[in-house]
C-alpha cells in the first residue's frame, strides 16, 4: 500500500498485499463522507486494465489508515451513483461502511495490535481505506485474556477462530434464536459440549419438548421422561398443585382456599400421626407450600371430615368438587410420576440428586423429555424444576453451578401475560433477574423471539441470532443490538446453515460466525430421521404400538400367584395380537362364575389405577 510520507506517518507495519501483481501506488479507496457512525468510501470496482477485482463486497471488514490508528468498519452497502456500467475505463463506486472501532499498534515491539470499540479520531476526507489484514481482524475479536472456547470460524475469514467468553456467556444468560431448520439444536448441542469441557463443575438441565438432545449427548446426559420421572406431589407448591388438579382451566378460589387449609393438616398428620388435626403455630409451622410429605388419603380424609361437620354445610358442594378433582388426578395414568409411590417417604434428597446430578458420576446433563405430556403437567413440572434450580443454587452459596436450558422457550414464557402458566414465568424470571448472583444460569432457545416475554429476553446478555425471516422477530433482535452494529442485522434473512450473528457480553464485538460441524450421529434429531427413513423403505407402520403409546395406560398386572394370565382374544391394539396364541385359551366353565363371582377373562387381574 502506497502512503504519502509527507501526509502521514504511516503504519508501523507494512500493509498486506491482496494480489501479488497489485501496483504499489494503487489506493483501494478514499473516504469522501463521514458522520460519526457511518462513512462513505470512493473506490473503483475494476482495475486499470478493466478486470473486476471484487475487493468490495457486503459483509466484509475494511480498515481506514489514519497513521497512528486504523479505523475499522463493516461494509453494508455498495453501489454506483449513476447505476450504469461502463466497459471503457474504470467504474467508480460508493462503499457505505459502519464504523465499529479502531485498532492501535501495541507500544511493545512484536506485541499484538489492540482493538477499542470507541473511536478517538474519526476518518478525514481523503483517508486511505483498504481491506482489513488478518492481524487486525484477530485483534477485533480478541477477548483480552478472558476464559474462552472456540465454537467455529469467522464467516469473513475461515482461517480465524470464532471464540466466546464462556464464563460471561453463561453467567449473564444467553439466547439462541432462529427460524426452524437453520441449526439451532445443533448449535445448542455444540455449545453444551464446549461448556462441559470448559466448566466440568457445571450441571445442566435441559427442558426438551422434542426428545432430541439425549441422543446428541450420549456420554454426558441421563434421560428423564414421564415414565422415569419421580417428582412427588408433595414437592409442588399450592398454585402448581392446583394447576394439575384443574387441568389448566381457571381455578376456583374457594377450592384453592380449602386446599390451603387442608394440606397443612395432612402434612401435620404425616409428621405427627397421633396429633389429630391440631396445627402448631410458630416458626416451625407447616404451610401448603412447605416441601414436606403427606398422604393423599389423609387429605381426602380431612375433606370428608369437613364435609361431615355441621358448620360446613354451605361448603359441601365445593368440598365434594375438590375431592373429585383430587381422586381423578391421582388415578390419571399421565400423572404417575406424582402419585405412583404407594409408600410416602421423604425422598426429596434422592429426587433432587437424580434430577440435578448431585453427584453427577460423570454425567452432568439431565434431559427432561416432555413430548406427549399434557400441557398442564409440563407447566407444573417446569415451574417446580425452575424453582428448585434457583433454590439449590441459592442455598449452596455458589458451590452448585446450574444451567437451565429452555428449548422452545416461548411455550413457558409467552409475551402475552394471559397465556402460559404464571408460576413458571415467575420462576424463570427470578433466574433471569437474580440467578447469576448465586450460580444459576438461563439459556433460552426459541424460533419466535417476538412471542417471548421481553423481560426474559432483556436479561440475556449474549445473543446468537441465526436466520430469521419474520419482520417482528427481526425487530426484537434489532432492538437488542448496539446501534454501532445495527447494519449487521441486514444479513438475518439471508444467512446460511449454521451461521449466526453473535453479539453481547460473551464476544468482543458483533461477530458473524459459522458454527463447527458436528458428526452426523451427534446432531439432535438424527435418530428420529433415520427411523423415519427406514420405515419408508418398506417396513410397515406398527399401528398397535402407536395406539398403545397413545392410550398411555399401564397393562394390568398379575395379582394372584396361582392365577394364569388369560388370553382375551388378542384384539387389535394389543402388542402381540398378530402372534399365534402360545397357550390354549381358557374355556368358560358353568361353575366358574358361581364359585368365584368373576368372569374368566378377569380372574386374577386387577386394573392398576395408580
């Protein structure tokens, strides 16, 4: 690069050549306009011989030489003022750039250049502009010694790694947004793997609505679903328990008030069986929210006693309705994880240890798989888990580091306050606002940031914005990014797979990157797609298995040791109805029903209602 010695001191280090045959006296461009945030550069689209150089393209970084410093800018628009192309002579163009910061050479010889977001000296008219060199580009994204991990490469230069400060990214919460199919789940899986390697003490709980992350983290995670989850009903707070009883409908205030009085009495009966309904007053008094075991039988007994009291005759319809709700929920097979245990014990230590991996035994990630679960169950369970995560981090005094990752976060924290479940919103808001002080972090993943609670989104300090086509969603991200990088978001609707714009506390400056490519078997959802493709090759769909999972009803269990399980005709819907009977069918006997009072098809069997 040729620089007039009389006009400028020049750079301490020589400029890189973009082409070996480039003329030393050729200036790539000159500043012709600057307003403090943006500048315009006059340049030529072709060289003297008429060959198109392609040196100026949208999305590339450029450097403006000011002698002791170099101003860094991002090209966001190029064009010809006359909108015409000439094949004779050079074609002048105007390049619009957004000023990002400036690079200064270090005072020590051989040290790396230093980047500063602020601009102390603005470009003057005629200042020389050129494509940024690699050393300056590395300085722009340098994290200044912060604990960092590599998650990919820069989109502008794939030879330069894209690094993020992992501690700041986690502690101040992060969000990954992007439309469906752009690679959000793959980016999440990559970030989790890198985070576990950098922070071995980190525990991660994934709220997984599509059951896809467990297969992508096989060596790090344990899988928890509705069949393996053990979350006793007595660990739910009153409003969470009411959400289960009322099945997501509007609660009845009188019934909730009755529960608020009856649950402490049932808890007291469990702790002090001989005390009756007497409740202690004072510092050790029990409330409906205290996580102390109690029996559903004791709760129903309290309701029956109150129904029988003379002064409660006006409340009998309310109490009968409440009793019906409790019995219905306790017998619902979808709520097995709450009411399955026949023996009520104080298992809070085991429950919390299994869910939050204390100790983790080399598997610090828990994938809570929610596909197929009713919405009211999901709402209540997510509320309990988020509340427990914050309380554990709070009372561990920072010794327990927890990351709660919410996939499809707009389901739990919708922008409309009339939607969703209020306790879940409050629990997640508490983590977003106060969690970093105690070591409880929040990760938000959504394809519709416009439908997400803005309070939650505003607490996320690091964003990874992937391709977004919706104008409302783009406006939400545009409001969160700094003004000096607003033009970067012009690429949101046209970015490729695995590409993202990262900005916030976790990066040095706004960065367009491409995530690392994961092996095919570690991409979330790959197993499901392989099963779907194998079924298309000619295998029949197992309708019986699908119906069995749809019903979600446990099989009757053999109750009497001397009774034989009877073949009921293998009706359609049974898993083995296609198979021939291996045992001869029991023939009806005239004396059978008279002697036992039971039909042959039900002898020895009892439906399981828990």
